[in-house]
């Protein structure tokens, strides 16, 4: 997806360029980093040009999904025209153990999304035999 040539606003072109980069699987793959500590997984994703409101994170068991969705509308009062652009991008990954959903932490600042995904305690519980 190539950004449209426009003399209306430079912001529109920048958003289109950011979006087209995000649609490229290699770009997204390079921008996702997962590290593991003793108690949690730490995920860092660079997503330039995305608003916090456009980010949705889902987790179920050991599957985590990051979705970026936006509907952008730009109007040109001189031409009485309106242009809309919509995109939805998602990235799903699997972790080796389940995530403790009650203690997930998410922080988004300066185009970088950081997730701390605590590991669900997998301790063996003794079962009494009667």
C-alpha cells in the first residue's frame, strides 16, 4: 500500500506511510521483541503513529494477540469532499506457558508498547486419595 500523493496535509501522508509499513509482515516481525524472565514474559512492540485508543490486546491461555484498528476521516472544506481510511492489523503469538491474566501490565509511551505477562503458576497440587 503506497501513500497517496497529497498537497492537503502532510500529516495524512505520514499516517499513510506508517500504516503501510505496519502492513508489511517483515516490518512488524522486526519490531516485536519477547524476552523471558523467571516469572514473566516481557513483550516490546514498536508501533509508530498509532494512538493508544487504537490498540486492543487479547490473551487466552498461552496465546496473545495484539490488534491495531483505526478509522481515519479527513475532510477538505474547500472541495466539500471527505476521505476515509480504515485498517486493522493483528499479530498473534504463542508462549510456552499460560499467562496469569489477573496480573498483566501494559504500558504505551512514545510509540512503544510494553507488556508484562506473568507466568501462571504451574505448581503441582497434591491430591488426597481416599
